[in-house]
């Protein structure tokens, strides 16, 4: 079921073919006596909850990254020093180390 949900997200209607495959597997494992119907339904619920949790976390993570980039762009230092601002010394620059 989890693969069907991600395939549907990636491919749209063609992802529904994966759902047909998943349903065939559910019928097969119940028919062969490998699992009970409750097992199949519990797996279905677990797959849906996992899909929604991962997608929600990815959405929040992407929104947070966009916000961080926006805030960083707003507080970026100016290209030219402000009038009266002191220049900081960078020990990695040759001109600040006294090298010529």
C-alpha cells in the first residue's frame, strides 16, 4: 500500500495500478491462510499513517527551509560597510595578516 501511495503521488492515475497489485496481494495472503483480514487492515492503516507522517514532516521541513532562506536574505550584511562602522579583521585574508 505504501508503494501504491508514493506511486500515485509520483505518477498520478498510473499509480492506481500499484493499488490493484496491492489488493491482489491482500486477497492472496488471506486466501492462502498466511494472514487474517485484521492483519491486512492493520497493515493498511500503518501504511497510510506512515505516508501521512512522512509527507507532513517533509512539508514542514520544506516550509521551514524556505523561511530560513528568506530570513537569512533579509538580515544579510550589506555589500559596503556602513559609515562609521569598524572593519573586522579576517585572519585568513593576506592583507589582514600583513603579508604582501
